[in-house]
């Protein structure tokens, strides 16, 4: 069922789900959500200044201030990758007491930042 924040969203199965009966297919479609992606993007915007939305200035022109945005667009890629690794392997969800990597079986527990930063030291 559509929610208030996603009234116009449409859902399509990317993988073949025809092998399941219609009730199971309907249940799979009901579970489809962008909440996890929205949560991740919100955390990126609030945690990393370059990804924050520009702010309005107080002058009469209603200008926009891009004070935290980097000059080199490659910085966005680097910061995004660093945050993605931190989010998936280090940041423990308070509700479930696990990381996304733990939920997928990619990690046995939260990974300490030191093990990521000083990779060669822990071989």
C-alpha cells in the first residue's frame, strides 16, 4: 500500500518471481520499500557537510550558499565510499544491535575503524 511520503512510487520485480504463487508474490511486493535507502541518504547528508543541502542566505536576493561543497567533484566519491564502508561495517543499528554487513552475513560483528584504517597491521 502506498504511504504518505511515497504515493507516486511504483514497484517492479527485477528478478524473476513467477515461480512463486500469487499470494507469495503479493507479499514480496508489500515488503518493497525505500526506507533503508532514504535513511542512508539522510545520514550521509547530516553526517558529511559536503553532502548537506545548500542553505538560503539572509540577503534580499534569496541567494544560496554552497559553503561546504568541495571544488573537486572527486571528493564526493571518496567521501561517499568512506562513509559507505563505515555505515555497512562499523555503525551498529541501535534497534537491531547489528550492522548491515552482519545482517547479510558478510561480517561476524562490528568492525573496528582501526582494522579498516590500518589494514596491513591486522593481516
